[in-house]
C-alpha cells in the first residue's frame, strides 16, 4: 500500500488533477465510501484503498437552478447514484438542464476545472 | 435501565419579540426582549436562570456571548448548533439538566435581525468541497433534490406543495403576529417564480427578524407557577448526515427516528396529538415530517394537506401560527414551534385558538433535512 503524503481529501483532488476519478473501497467490509474520509462510514475500519471509479451512474434526483441569462443562465444540480453504491453531487454536460430526468444513465468524465461531471449515455 | 425523563420539566413561560421586522435592533437585543417577555410570562426572575440553552447565526461562542449579554452565570449551558432544530433539541438537554438537579430554571432563547440587517438568509460560511464545484444554493438546492425524489417515488405534485403553503397562509391570516397575512391561492403558488425546480419562491420560508424564548422549570418549581405548567412529555433527537449527498434516503428524514423516541417517552401515539407545529423551511418539509412522524403513511403527506386536514377547522391543525412559510422565519425557526404550541395549549392563541387542545407535537429541522428534534408537550403530566 502506498503511503500518501496527503489526507484522503487532498488525494482525491490530486487524482482529479491527474485526470483520474478515484473512490475509496473499504478493505474490511468491501463497501465504497464517498466523500473521501479516513474511517469507513459503514464499519469504522481505516483500511480504505483507492480504486478507479467505474464512471457508471444514474440520476438519483435533479434540480434546475433558475438564474438570469446575464448571470450564467439555468443550470443542473443533481445527485448521482454511482454504480459503486455511493452518491455524489454533480451536473450533466451535453444535455440541456431541463432534459435530465431521474433514472437517466450516465458516464463520468473530468472537465477542465477539474471536477467530475456526467454525460448521458449515448449523448454526444 | 435509563432514567425516566417524561414530564421531569415543564414550560413555565414563553416570549416573542420583533417577529417580521425589528429595524435598528441587534440580534441580541431582539433575543433579550423575548427573554424578558418569557420571564414575565413565567413569573420567574432572570437571576433564577441557572441553565442556558441557546445558539444563533451570529455568535461562534453563543453560550458565553448570550450569558454575558444577559448577565447570568449558568450552572449548565448547551449551545450545540444543530441548525434550526436546536431549540427543540434543547428540550432534551434542558430536561436532562433539570431532572438531574444541575439546574432548576432553564432558558431556551434565540434572536435574529437578518431581515433588516441584510435582507437575505444569513448562513455561516463553511467550505463544502464536494458540493461547491457544482454551485449549490444551499439550503434550497438540497431541499429541491429531496422534493424531486419524493415526486418521482410517490407521485407528489407541485399542487400538493402549494396546498402546504396555502394551509400555512390560512392560519397566518388568523395570527396578528404573522408577517404575511394576505390570502394566498394554490394557483398563485404554482405561478410564482421558480428558484430551484420544483420549488418556487412561494415554496420557501420567509426571511424575517424575530426572537423567541422559553422558560423551563423543575417539577417542584412548576407547582408554584401562577399559570398552569405545560409538561415536556417526551422528546427525541436524531441526525443522519450533514450534506444532502450523504442523506441515507432523500424521502425519509431523521424525524423517522426522533418521532418514535418522543412518542415512546410520552406514552402516546400520533392519534393522541391535537395540534402539530413543524419546522416548514420549504413546502416539502411538512409533507416529509407528517409521514415520518407517523401521522400518515409514507408517500401520503401531499394528500394529507390537499385534503385540508391541516387547515383551520381541520381534524389535525398544523402550524397554527402560519409557520416559517407565512408567520416568521428569522434564520432558525425551532423555538417558535414550542412557543406556538404552549400558547395553544394554554388557550391563549386568540382567533387561531384550536378547541380541545391538550397535547401538542413540536418538531424542529436543521440544516438540509439533517438534524431533527421532536417534542411532545401536554397539559397533563
């Protein structure tokens, strides 16, 4: 196991900067956790290992935040169910915010921020 | 075997001040005037207060700040910041302190000038690194997500949400202290400006000034009051998450934990409750809480309001002061649920008085459906 100089929070962002979307998997109970943390929220173990996220997700709930065009216009703020069994706040790119529905199937990507965003399966 | 805490403390007095707008007054001044009103109502002197239960949106060290301002040296202080549910949660810590003899007179108090000071909801700045990149507008974006999921899972509609807002407004029209008293229709709510779908501006609580205070006393002290005591029959406190991202189920709040704890302690069931005072930060809150507290089956909360049961003359009045949606919402609303319940139980609620009112449920909400506190107050021990 690699010794990281930073805590899990900094490590998550370092992975993102490298273009990698990583999640923590508990070596004791076999469940994933998110947000990054030191102790497994399911069993309390500190044996949390970084694994690559599958990137597969569905929309658990979504809201369109209404905003004047001069302030950037409407945008989507959503809660995603990741295939690993954790939830993550994110947004959907490549689809108008009003056209995103609960249950839509998504694929993760990393944008220029960098942050994890999602695109509807089959969307350009 | 744990100590029986049922009816080990009683509400001796309640006080309100500056609901709506109190221009030119600080949060502490508003709070202190509510404290004065509550002490006068109880017939208790400030010098008798030996337990302080307070938090607010302004003071990081709310306990020392409030005690200093009031000039008291409490034996017990709880300034836990659960969010707006804190004041209902203090029914638990204050009763514990009274029952164990650590204090005899407990003061729960709050004040805010957020409307006249800034004109918008004042929220403490705390980094949310896993939400911030996606531009949350907390708290509304979190509540919008829970609302969207409830609609998806149970068929709840925007019209159901609007019925909640209208029910609160119907009550507010009977309350001279309520900030918004104009008639409100379902169609007006449906036509209101959208903020975060499916929530419009009329689905959101007010931003007002206001202060509230509650004086709790021991059983022995309660026997010497000039007014009949209102007993703290039961309470429960629970929190399951802070970020909406880690809420176990968006449609089940921790009220599903705090409620049964309170009912068990009080030895009553939802059928026994005469009035319900809920923290209605958004129109989805009363729907979730009526379900989670056992007043209707999961998914039927919208129907409960649409059928009119909560309104004046309904079989189970909810938020008889007009709630956070139409009466007052000075950042943290929890204390006002207790105050309204006590006024109703004592028969002091004027035009909005509910007849045959002996047992009330109060329920506080904090953060993004995160912390929940339930209390059951009654005229009988």
